[in-house]
C-alpha cells in the first residue's frame, strides 16, 4: 500500500494495535476494535482496508476514517507522531515480500556458510522485506529513527531472520550487505557478504556531507549502528571502519576526503584502545583526536545528540590521550 509516497505493510502496522486476521483483501475479516474507548464485549466490529489507508468500526465508536485518524484515537498522538508510527512499517523501495523457497538445515539458511559469510547476489534486493515489529522495536531501542531506517535502506532477511544493512562505496554502489542479529542468542552477531573484504570499504562514505568534513573534519567510528546514530544526530561527517582497525585501503579513502582533523570515536574497551594505536600508524598525515566518554558510556551509539556533541567538542589530541592512558 502507498502511504505518503512510501510502500508500507498494513498487516504489520495493525498487528501492533489489534489481532489481524489475514485475508485476500482489500478488506480483512472483522476483528475486535482497538479503540480504548470501545466496549468490545459483544463481537468483532473493526475492519481494515489493506489497499487504501482506511478503517471502519461498524459499532460507530468514532475510530472510522484514515489510518492517521484511527491510530491517533488509539494512541493519543498528534499527526506528526502518528505518521512516524505508520512509516516505521515502510518496505524497502522496489522490494516485495517473497516467500523463501531455500532449504534450511538446523535453522540456518543455505546462504550462510559455516564461517559466517553470506553467499548472495548484491543486486538481488527483492529478498528484502519490510521490517517486522520486533525488528523495528530493536532498532527503536538502539535509538534508530524511522527516518534513518529509510535513509540507510535497512531491510529484513527472512532466511537469516536478521536486519539487512546495505553497504555502498563512496560512489553509492552497493558492495556488500551486513546481516545484523536481532535475537540475543544468534551468533555471530554480524554476517557479511562472501568475497568482499569489509576493510576495503568505509561505511557511510556515500552519505558524507563534504561541507562538514571541510569545516569540522571527519569522525571515525567502529560500527554501522554507531555511524547511523551520529548521522541522525546531525554529524554527517561520520564514517565507520566496520571493525576495530583502520586498514591501508580505508586510510587512503579517508585521505581522499582531505579532512582538517580526524576524531576517533572507538569503543571504550581493549580492542578500541588497540584500534586507536593502529589508527595513529595509518593516519599520520592528519591531526588525530580521541573522544573520551563519560562514566557509564562505552560507545558512541549510546550517546544522545547533546552528549555526542559534548564528547566531540571535548576530544583530546592523540598525544594527550596516550599520556592519559599510560599515566598510573
């Protein structure tokens, strides 16, 4: 269904508010009305149109009308907040939900090798589907907005049951996919496209604002979620190395941006410290600064907009950072 120029999945949307009984459409079978003011003790009276963003309650409780109106009645949100709720259920542009015909073994897709790599065609985006509610909830808990979901083309892989994060090169060409685990016991946390060296790419390079790089320098983080969060906060001069070490190829890509300074916002752990040491060796020609997090914060994705700005503004030169970390 089209909604405000986007393709949304009405079934996953209404599953947040009521029991959805799937049918061929355009009208789904009646279900109990989600209006909190409606006495549902009698019988199902609520009907959802899945071709047009319209609903109707045959009990005349006042919820009938557009999706926006109905969800506003249910949640009490204003129009802007309601639109955000609806757009969380956007499908990736140009994609369709296609039932998988691939064989499975032990719960693993046959596209996933034993070494955790994905065997796929990069241009085969038809397998991406809308994000199911629990994946949207996961991203929401990580602070990823519906706007960022759309901007970064986040999708869902039915086979691996993971969030799909496309990785484009600096020209905007898709070079790799990251499949990010949502369930806590899924291992490994990340699956990468087979045959592509992730250290040959800088995540976010295609979204960079050259003006910000020129005026404020470049911010380098470890992971894709870190990068997306900082862009969401307005720091559109952020890229991610998709690991803990800056590679030689990544250092060349960074140099091509000609940043006046580089701020490293790596995780506050042993691997992050080692990554800072490696970055000092690989990025010798540009002044390096290191972010220091407040107590209780260990990576940039945990910072809100104000906190991220404070950390970036208070970053210290790498020489001072080395002194601080080596002083007893």
